[in-house]
C-alpha cells in the first residue's frame, strides 16, 4: 500500500477548495441565522445568500433573479424537466433528449413516459456527438422541451449547445442543458448560449456536496417543485443552505478566474497521458472525442482489452490511485455503461473501460504515476486472463 494518494476521479466529485470551506465557516458558526428572519442575524444570512446568488449569476452571465439554489444537480435536472412538462402540458407531450444523458435526466424522463409523455432519445455518433440535423428532425409540433447535456460525464463530449438551443428556439421549443460537468471547467455564458434552463452542482467544481442551482431564464415560467415556505422567490421551499451557497459561489468565482490558465494546462496533461497509454499499453483505445478541444479538459476514457474495469479500479486503488469505470452512479450495477453502448462499443469492451478525470490539483508527476500504475495493473490482470495473448511484434 502506497502512502501516495492520487485522486483522478474528479468527474465523480472534487475536493472542496480551501476558499470555499473558509467562506462557509462563518455561516456555520456565528452567522447561522435563518435568512427569512427579520432581525440582524437573519438579515446577515440573507445578505450572504444574495451575494452568493449574484456571484453565481455573474460567473454564468445571468441575472441574480434567474438563479435558484437547489440541493444538487440531480434536483435541478428533475425540477427543470418536471416543471416544463407541467407548465407546457397544454401545448404537447413530447420531449427530445439523447441516449447518453445522466440518470438524473434519463430516470426523470422515464417517469414522465409512465405518465403519458413521449420522449425521443437521440442517437450519438462514435464520439458521443449529437447530429444537429437529426436533432432538428426530431422536433415536432407537440414538442415542448429539448434537454441535451453540455458535457458528458463518462467520455467528456462537449455538445454544440449554442447551435442546438438556437434550432430549438426556431421551432418555439424550450431548451434545457445539464451542465453539471461543464460549469467551472469550460467557459459558460447563458446569454451567449441562449439556453432557457441550465443545471449545475457545486461538488463538481470544488464546492461541498449538497448544493446546486438551476438557471431559469426570466421569461420561462416554472412551477415550484418543493412546496412550503416562500424561499427562492416561492419556487423552492426549504430553509436555504446558506453556507453551501456561499461556498459554491466562492468555488465558482475561483474556477472562473483560473479557467484561462487551468483549462489548457489540464487538457495538455490529459493529452499527454492519453498518448502515453495508447502508445505503450497494447490494445487500448480512446473512448469519446479525439479532438481535444471538443472534450472536457480533464476527461480521459480508455478501453483496455481483456480486463475488467472494476478490477483495474481496485488494483489501482491499492497503488494509491482513484479512478473509475464510468459513472459513480452506475457502480455496483453489472450493466455496461449506457453511454459507451450508445457510442457503439460492444458490451465486453465497455466492461473493460476506465475513466480518468484530471483536475487542477493534478500534476505531471501524478499523470506519470497514473500511467505506470495502469500499465502494471493491466499487465498483471492480463497475465491472469485466459483471453489475453501477447501481441506479436
Ligand atoms: C454529477 C452529475 C449530476 C448529478 O449531480 P449531483 O449534484 O451529484 O446530484 C447530473 N448530471 C451530470 C452530468 C453529472 O455529472
């Protein structure tokens, strides 16, 4: 067991920034007031919350009153889909999405299908891209919503969201994007993108878990999802997670300030690790976009023939490296990843895939260590595999 521990599963969650933790502490200690209270302790909490809202809005190019805090990215996704479905039911009962969405989207859509909604799940190409022409062809007069993720959590594909949103609007259809993997990692400006709704989650960009947000364009009417008090302008009841919101704002501010330097550095680190793996470990393949500019900077997903992804993860853990087989949410299920299958991988190839998600905390030494750990792990597992034959040189 190594004492060194390299965390390379940043798509599952990230370590909270020191700035985020320090920003939230006053609201857990002396500033614990309820933001709805009239006395000064409550007003101070309210101020902290509204400053956090303004900060999040600034980072996204939104107005503060277009940001609604939620408890997670999953809640933001659920609310967006359910809310638009509820609001637009008179116009039609059809939604357009894709086969590679996160389960927070897919399972919500399945629930809507049980309630009589029709959903078109668009195919993606071998790199995970949606064809804008196929997207437009799927829109119908009774379509009320399109929901397409900004960046895929398993293979990092960045969709042409601006183009897709504009096509949806040409047909008078609302556009939501699950940007949970993208916010804080690639530039996002909602005004420029033209999206109507956008989901984000703090723990994917170095804020603590349990805080997220839904951006809702001012012109969009969304019914409340959680009922009770008048918090979040009557749209989302429940005493606010002030400390979480403040921490999320601090983390997002930092991520946006560092993006210009960190994004290319992380992408270069990822590209060189990718190159090292593909050239030195036989029978490995890259999953997802080959064009590094159309992929999340830190995402690397490779298939390793004749080994199980889970075995790689467990042996890498013993070497002090945290990676994953794909979505943390699917771990424990034996089904191959729905994303990799949609990309056209065979089930056995999908089973032998690992996702390495680098971030600002990873260094060149980390990447080097990850490569050597993956190489030795692969050799060890293949030596035990009846399927493996050494390639002839
Ligand atoms: C992590 C993730 C979510 C869920 O966010 P939580 O805050 O963990 O609920 C939704 N969509 C994508 C793409 C994600 O990566």
